[in-house]
C-alpha cells in the first residue's frame, strides 16, 4: 500500500513538472519560476526514490 502511494506521488510530481513546462513554453511563467517549482518536485522524487530503494 505504501509503495503504491509513493508511486502515485512520484507520478503526480512528474505530471506537475510537465504542466509547469507547458506554462513556461506558453510564457505564462518565467524560466526562474519553472526552475524553482520543478526543483522542488524533483527533490521530492529523489528523496522518495531513495527511501523506496532502501526498503
């Protein structure tokens, strides 16, 4: 159950990053905003993946 939740959270973060990229491409957010928000999501994915592989 926990593994499924982690997987869903990672997928959700990936989808958010894709949306952020689309917003950046349409110039609705700046490159800086994209980088800030994407970095947060990628850090979450990295931490979750480390925890996931340690279990």
